């Protein structure tokens, strides 16, 4: 299992070690979404910026003395190499802009783009996020909300889509569980370090997602969630996905913030209606009266996000030649039956891979346009004879 | 009570007796919404048309021999004068295009415009329909649907709006009852004669609406409902009102037909969402995914229909000088306190009118821009000093 994790790790790409260490350092110095630092980072790059924030020099543009003092206080006691080593020891990694695994849609956040992401899990975050949808909502949801969230999670999974949420109680947790129960792909975006199980009651769920899916955070290892970190985490969920579905939310809830972020970023925003007599649907109805599209099931979600500006390359066929696939993905692809479909267990056996590894690679191969999921089964995307381009994956 | 009904009856207007009798005859000859006959009626007028349909002459444009035989069969045994007399004996009347009480928005139906309307009830149908909203939905509704329909009926009434529906079981009945319970104005549009209590179980409700509101039908006295009459009745509900709200409807339900009629006529269409797990909300959700606006209470309904093309004159102030009001309406207006608001009971006492008469006149006076309702109380619309025009009635 851990052997598979090492063997199948996606290559991190071309960011040089000095830059990576500087970004690790910055992830300890600045809070998520700090656009002032984001602007400096754009101007001088990570290595010089760490120097500026640590030393007595002045930054490229003005900041209050208090703010500078805050940065310098944090910059005074850093050991990015040790941070990286500790994360690698627990099977994690730090993914930066420029890395092969960096999800480029996060660049839409401009100067509020994450400095980097701490990542746990086998799959390529980038590949998985290409065909992903966020399902978010109330922590104190009703049975109805939990049921709908779980159905959406399962329905998205059965159609080969990746479910991204915040691992919170209520709607988030139900959506993750629904995806896992349907052998699906799911990503948890935390508002704390990826090694901090928050909320406590979801420690097992988060561990399961790290094992079978991906857990990510902007915050460095050991960091604890705060109110503003929750709010800023939402922009990452919004930016990573093609669309955000809100399932139960009161007026002025954090889920509505995520949805409005998504809208500003040009992503689809959707809401699941409920009884007008339920305060937990009032926020969703408010959203539906503004801009959001009413959806009642996963098929309607996919109908909408499938149309939104294509982030995924699968419509124009594989973008990576077979020869350039990593060895584990190549073995999984070779294990696919030529004409029929097969379930994950059989494909994993054929590839000599673990179940979770095989599943992770199948979702990546789907994003690359090689395979597609139909319910419980996977099959090769057949090329059309006339044009030579493969049929579109997914429904 | 019956004295008040006679005394306060709105003048029928200028349609001559021969034309009225011809339209009464036509209401027995043709089915609602017959556009072929509607076209002929436009071309030759009602008197000549009855002659053509009764005698051996040819109509202005072609009709199948079978269809003509059908008209002639019905035309052979008519006694419109007796029909009118029988209706008047039970306190009803026949309202035609050209009458003062004719709701002109029905002209939007073109050749499918009703030939005339059989009407029971004290109030002026025209005045009441000016500020009206339709609430329709499933007969076999859930407790949730009935609760929402009743709340909408009451909420519209409390804001001085008139609730129009079809008196059917389920949503229709709950909406009518909600309006009546809040001392509101309500109109039932039947798919049978106004003297036929259908459905049976709503005989008391329909009698109550005839006593305190208005019951109307295109079908002549004694006519029974049929499937197609229900469908065609819906176009009258759609055309009479400024907007249609659907509360619970399955896929392909009749309520959706009403809503789509309303949309084609440029009226507002609205839907109340429910749980996505409820088949009785599936039709509404379908409508909301197309063109309808999601509404959760009466205030949101009024916010929307208040903006739609103004049928009511109240925004530009009273259109009828005080001197031209009918005697009962004039007495009710005189009984209004100069500055304060009052409840119906006190106004009725001051006007020397019955409770139901006073209420009917108050809604008419509201449509004419003289008074406005706020919850349980009514007050004079105050004129603004600068422009001399009255404040807009209603919220």
C-alpha cells in the first residue's frame, strides 16, 4: 500500500528546490488569500520575497508597520526543509504553481492564489480537479440535506466526476461519504493543516479521504482553523471546481460565500431547493432567486458543469501520449479490456496494483481522455474512425 | 343580504339585450376556447353568428360538416332568455365583452377569448381581477403543499390582493380557504356551470366563495366538467391574473399547463420549491429550471407581479371620480376614517352595509386607487401634496 503510494506518486515537476523551500516558508509567514503578499510574490518571486519579509529591507509596495512586524515575527523562526521532510514522512507533499500537479484553474484567483498547497493522497490533484464539482452546505443540516448531499456525492461518482468539499459536519461530510460509498473520487479542502483532523469527529473520514482520495490545505502542517481561514478556504473550493452546489444553507451562511466566489470566478453555481418552511433552505432559495440554477440530482449538475468553459482536456482526446504516462497509470491502462468494461477490482488485479491506487489512476486516465466510468464499471474511450478523435468521456 | 346584493350590483354596461342573448346562446353552442367560432364571432358579431349556426347558411370560413352538424344540433334547442332569467333568480349574471364588468385582460386570449362569463357573487369581477394572482397545484397535494397554498392565500389577502384558483381539491381549495380565513377576496373559476358544485366535496367552499367572493365559468348553467373543459378553464385563470404560482405539481400536470399559458400571455410565472425527494414538487422544479421565478412567500409573489405590466390603474390614482361610484361603494368610501385605518366591521357599520358587501366594495375601491389594505385594516390612500396624485396602493 505504502509501496504503491511511493511508486505511483505523480512527478512534482519543474519548480527548483530553492523556490519550493521559499514557498513552504511563505506558507508559514502569510495567511491564505493575502493579496498584498500575492502582489509582491508576483513582482519579486518567492526567494527574494522571503528575504524581504525576514530581513530589514523594504517590500516593493507599502505595508503598515504593524503588518510588516507580523510577517517578520513569523519569518524569524522557520525551517522549511524540516517542514517538507516531516510532510514527506507522513506521505504528503507540497505542490507549487509551476509543478506538474498544480491545478491551473487556481490561477484565476489572481494575487489571492494560494502560495502552494499541502497535499496528502495518491492521486494527482490536478487531474482530479479537472472534472470536479463542489457540494457544500450547512453543518447543522437536516436529514433531508444529508440525504441529498450523499445522493449527489454518489451520483457524481457514478458518472465519473470528482466531489470536492470541506470535510465539515453536515452536508460536506455526507457528500464525501456518498462519493466514497460509490467508489468515487473525493477531495477534502481543509482550513487547517492536512495533518490536523478537524473537526475531531471527522478524523476517520479525513483519514479515509487521504487514503482513497486527496486532502489538501493552504495552511502549513499543524496549523489550526480560524474563522477567517474557513472563509478563505471557500475560495479554493470555488476556484478548484467547475461548479458549486449548495445543499441547505441559512441566510448569510458560509456556503453562500463559496457560491458567490464561484460565480465571480465564472464557475456554475447551483442550489438544491427544499421546503420553504425550512430555515435551512432559506439561504439556498435566496441564491436561486438571484443567479443560481436549481438542480435536483447529479445528472442535472453534470448537464450544467459539462457545458461550462472546458477546463478538462478530454473532449479533444488524450493530451498525453501513452508513452508519457507514469508507470502505474500505464499498467492500469494496459489492464483495461479492449472492448468490454470492467470493475475496479478486476482492473487492479490485472495491473498488479492496489485497489485504491487503481481507482486513483482510473480517474486520472479519465481526465486525460483514455477511459470513462459508467456506474460501477470502467472502459476504454473508443476512438471514432472518421476523425480519429476519441469519444467524449463521461455522460 | 340579498337586498345588498341587488342594491350594490355593478352596472353591467352598454351591451344591448339582443347581443347579450346571442352570446348566452353561443355559450350553449360552443365549447370554451373554440378559436374557429371565435374568429367568426369577430367577423360577423354574435347575433348573425347564432343565425348562421342555427340556420342552413354557411359560416364565413370553412368548417367540417361534422363540426357544423354539432353546432346546429346544440343550436336547435336554445332558450337564452330562460337561461338568463334562471341565473338571475339565483343571484347570478352573464357578463360579456363590452360590459363594464368585463375583465379586459381576457381579450389577450384573442379568438380563444370567452364568449361571455357566468358570474355569481357581489363584487365586480373586473375590479377584483385587476389585482389578482392565481395559485394552482396538485389535487392530491401533501400537507406541505396545502400549508404553503393556504399561507399564500392568506398572505396575498393581507396585502390586499385577490386570490384566483380553480376550486379543486388540494392546492386550489387550500389557497381559497387561506384567503377566506384572512378576510380576503377570492375568485373561483369553474370548469362547469356556476350552479354545479364540483367537486362535490367542495360544495360548501364554492357556496362560501359565491357568498363572499366571486364564482365564474364560461360553461352555461347545468354544464358538467370534462377533461378538456378543465384544460381550457386554465387559460382563463392564466389570462385573468397578473401571475400564476404553482404549488406542488407532478411532471406533466395541469397546473403546469396553466403556468405555461400564463407565460405565453406575458404574465408572471412562479413556483414554490419543495423537497427534491418529493414527486409532487418535481413538476414545479422542472418549471423553475425553465422560466419560472422561485417564490417562497406572498411578499415575493407581490414583489414580482407588482412589477409586471400594469393592468391595475391604482398607480396613477383613481380613474373614476368619486361622483361616479355606485351608491354602495360611495357609502363605504364615506365611512372610511379621514386619517386612521379601520377594520371591515367598523367600515361596514358606518356604511350601513353588510360585512361581505363592505369587503367586496373595499377591494373594488382599492383597485380604483381610493383605499389600501394593511393586514387586517383598511385606510384611505393619501394624496401627495406636490403632484396631487395618490400614493400607490398596496405594498
